[in-house]
C-alpha cells in the first residue's frame, strides 16, 4: 500500500508535479539514496512547498508561541535547534513570527544546507546525518527548544534517535516539538515513536505535553465540476525534558 492510495493527488498540473516530488519516498534510512534525492531537489524544494499548502510550520509557530514567552523569543540567550533543517523554512517562519532568538540547525544534506545558509537566519548550520549509531555534534551546547518538521519519519530519522536528541541536546525544562505524517503507511513508525516516548516517560525523563492531529498538507481537487478538499493527516507532538 502507498500513502497515495490513502488520499487523492492534486488535479492542478503544477500542484500535481510539486506534490509528486513531496510525496516521493526514498528507501528507509538509505542515506545514499536520500542524499541523491535531496541533491537533485535542493534548488527547487522551496518552489514546490510554495505550490502546496503546507501547515506544519504554522502549527509549529502556534505551539511554540504558547510555550515560550515573548521575552524568551527575543533573547539571544534563548536557543532553538532545528533538526533536519533542510533549506531553512522553519527558521524563516520563526523569524516572521518574532522569534529573533538564536537558531541553529543540523541537516544531513549539504545541498539543502547551502540553501539554508543563504537565508542568513541560522547562527550555526551543521551537516550531520542523525542515526542511532552516530555521535550528535553537540559542541557543548544544549537547547531550550528543539524542533523538527519532516525529519522524523519511516524513511529519514529513526524513532530511537529521540533518546539521544533529548539526552544530549535538550536542556532540562526544554521542549522538543516534532511533526510526523499520520497516514496508514506511517502507522508502524508512529508506534515506534510511541514506544520510545513511553520508555522515556517511564524513567521520568520526559513528560508528553502535546499530541494533536492536524492537516499536514491540503489542497483542492476538481472532480466532475465540484471542488473537494484533500488533507494529508499529520500529528504534532511536544515533550518536555524533566531530568
Ligand atoms: C522533508 S525535508 C524537511 C526540511 C525542513 N525541516 C522543512 O520543513 O522544510 C527532510 C529533511 O531531512 C533531512 N534528513 C533526512 N534524513 C536525515 C538524518 N538522518 N539526519 C538529519 N537530517 C536528515 C533531509 O536531508 C531533508 O533536508
């Protein structure tokens, strides 16, 4: 089964082309294939995301704004890490909504990272592939908030990596917010996320403060003279580190 079977593809030709790329799956955790895929997409990635209404960034900003004070948002000493920062679109949305604090990024693909560098938003952008077996480049810096849109998935960053992200990179009291697709195809992956979070909760390391469905992408399709809204289901989660 593919995700495609779960929802109809856009009928508008430009949206269809963009969404076909957005909806392409690489082999799970195959970094050779993943790097080739993003190497070829990096320069046009932002155009595709302009063609398809994508809601994860606005959902992220709404949730962070409810958790982080205005003073913190504007403080250089308040540090956010954008994991799988891609071309830097989380950074763009955060800046547009008054987050003038320090933002760093970790991203696996050099070509995507070049696009993010050009946006001149991030303090440090590190190229690094996050896996359960690689050492995360923390450089002695822990973050007040870590965010990730589109990085934790059944093809990209494994659920088990949440443990190191929280342990190594997050300050006590800090928030880790991430969004995942909530499709049938993502079901097993989302179960593995649940298992990792349950383990961290059972040791008192974290509390889960938010788990909420949202429309990840949405678009209209025209069929037989009528318009239908299609939404690809997503899930936002936020946890807080307790110890
Ligand atoms: C769908 S893009 C999302 C980019 C960005 N967060 C956004 O919202 O536009 C997924 C990104 O995850 C990166 N990625 C994939 N696997 C990764 C890994 N194991 N570690 C770090 N980044 C990874 C890819 O290179 C790509 O830039």
